C-alpha cells in the first residue's frame, strides 16, 4: 500500500497557519485525496487533556515540564493517529509538530536545542514530516490577530515571540529541503497561492 504524506503547519500564534491548513484540506479533497487533519497538542482523547493543561493551567509550569508535556502528547499522537493514517496512504495535515517545540521551548524558553531534537526523535520514533510550511509574520501583526483573549502560551510577551520567530527562520535555514517559509503578511488568498506553489513543486 502506498505510504501517505505528512505535512506540518508551523508559525507563531496568529500567523494564519490553521486557516491555510483548512484551505489546503479543501483543495486536496476536491482533488480526490484522502486527507486527515490533526493537531498538536491535543488531537483527541488523552491529547485533549494534555492540551487543556498546556494552554489553560493557571499555576506555575516549569519550562522543562512544559517541554515534556508537549513530548508526551506528541508520542501519543504519532503512535495512535499519524502513523496509522500514513500506513493507510492518507495525507496527514498537522497543525504544529516538532518544530514548535524547538522554536517555542528551545529558542523561546532557552532550553537546550540539541537535547530537544533528541527528545523529539524519541517521541516521534524517528518519523519526520515530508514537508513543513512555516508561516512568517512580524510580531505586531501576530499579536493583533490573536486579539485580547490570550491563552497561557499566547501571553508570553513580545520578546518571547521574537525569539520564536527567529527560531523558526533558523530551522528553515538548517533544513531547506523540508521546511519552506511562507510570507503570511499577505491577504489570505495570496498566502494560499504560495502554499499551492510549494505543494505542487514538492509533489513533482
């Protein structure tokens, strides 16, 4: 059976990645593809419980604890949702994955990036996305789009999100074959044109 395709959508909060994921989903469905949409953290079941803790817990959460919670969610997600879908030949579109942990906990929180990469590799059992789209926006635009009601992660401040943005761009520099940067400051339709161009080039 033909192996599926694993595409991840990344970027700082408010970058518009979820909107673009849903647009690509509709495009692929119209093309007759078998598509699974999922997310990290909190795809379903146990993951939803972990997501609630990560985004809404109002007590202190240490940086290392935060990282391990994301990694626990990731291991569950890969084993119970992503791998089975890929084995069935589905195209998996995932809202956030390993690069979020590198950008947010590594570059943003200042944890050891090489260590995070090793732990990501354990959590995913070595599985990597076939293609990753990073939606890049300046911090002012990002925060305007998020609005006034922010979850625990979204409330981390401009300095933190500048580090996160830098982290994503560094990841793209290190893995240019897998990671493609999309200019997400443009109107939704223009951003989607960039997504389609990258996807069609990747598929050739």
